[in-house]
């Protein structure tokens, strides 16, 4: 045991037990001169400690060598390297600290909450596999105002051009959003989507990298998609996945209470806001607006039939189109 430790125990025995200094020195095998020793550089050692602690906090990747050279050459202190090294080890700064792989970033911006429909949309991708192990992706689009699911597009590949096509289809019956919140995926930072957004005067709001909580609405929606149907069924083909997604989307918007909006359905909150998808409303039934392309017309007509007759299957939609 080092003499400094034995001196501390002897001083404690004298102070607490009331024994004499001579008896304490004999018991702990130190001289009375060692017992009465008082370092003259205690204040300067505290200054060294403060400098070392401040340096290691500000420069997490600096070791003793850089810290000593900084104090010696940059700051001009004349302290001996042995003395600085001793204090460095007493502070246990020589222990290896595994560095974090990610850089420390600033606090993320708070999530904005829209107060009207079509102010902010959010979209994100999900991935899963068919029964044979082949991977597919889903593109989920929601309105942040009432958490309404606007579209679930399913395919093996969803490039930027496919994202633009899905957005055009939704805008044809829903209207144009002021802003779309996305992450930093390659489909979202591509020139195709940026050019499309600029042409339609839509702002693309990118979240900070590594901060998915800034896109919390769509991330929570993705969890619901995963738990309620995507992760609980085995699908054999893409069409089966798309059909199941279409059926579930109607149930989610019209029948499933959402705790994030006060325990009501997205359709109820949309109705409370007095918002209509089309230009006119007749007896509470939404009429599809005119569209230029046949594909958009069929898409809008199918949505019109689903809302009018409350049907979900592909066969029922075809029968309704025949009767119309």
C-alpha cells in the first residue's frame, strides 16, 4: 500500500478514534514526518485537474499526449509531464472509452401539428416478403391533420417516378397539399420528385438524418400497418397484398378509432373540419372531379364507389361500375 494511503488512514484514526499520532504512525508503519507532510503544490494540482477535465470533455478523442502538448506548447504551462501524467491517471482519464459511431447532432426540431387538411402530408416506405421470400415494398401516404391514410401503393420496386404517379393519383381526388414531410431516402431526394414538387408549388420537408421521431405520424401509422395486417398474413403475390391493403385502408379511415385524434375515426375528424374531397357535395356523397386521363378517372370512380356503396372488394367495385 502506498505511504500516502497509509497516511490518510493514520490521520483518520487520530481524528475519529482519538489515538495519539505516535501510536497511529507505528500502527500504519509510517514516520511522523510523513504524517505531517503537506504538499505545497495542492492548489496548482487542482488547476491541472481542471484543465485536464475540461480538455477531455471538449476533445473526446484526445489522449494524454495531445493534452500535455496543448498545455505545454499552446497554453505555455511549465508543468512536468510526469506530474501531469500522474494527475491524469488519478482522474482515471487513461481508461479507454469506446467512442460512439455516430456524431453528436443538435436537438431535433419539434414536430409541427397542422390545423387544417392538406397542410402537411407524410409518406414513407415499408418492406416485407411474400411466401417465397421475394421482397416487396409499400408506399404509405397520410394526411397529418387527421391521420387519414390516403394511399398504400404496393410493388416490388417503387422508384421516384412511381412515387410521383401515386401522388398525382391522390391529388386528383384529395387536392394538393402545401407540404409533404419525408425522410432522406433516395426516392425522395431524387431530381424527379424535387422537380415535380417545384412544378406543383409543393414544399418537400426533409427530416434530420437519424431522427425518425420528426416523422412520427407516418412512423406510428407504419406500426399500425405492420401489426394489423402486413405482419399477420402470408401473401402469395403482389395483387393479394394490394387488395388487402385497399380493404384495410377503408376500415382504418372509416371504422377504426384513432387515439391520436381523440378516439374518433379519421373520416369523422375530416367531416368535423368541413372538408370535402371533391368540388361539390350532394347529400353527403362525394362526387369525383373531372380528370384528363382514363387511368385517373377510373381511380377516382373506384374511390367514389367505395365511399358511396361502402364496398371493399374488387368484384363489388366492378359490379357497381356496370350498374352505373
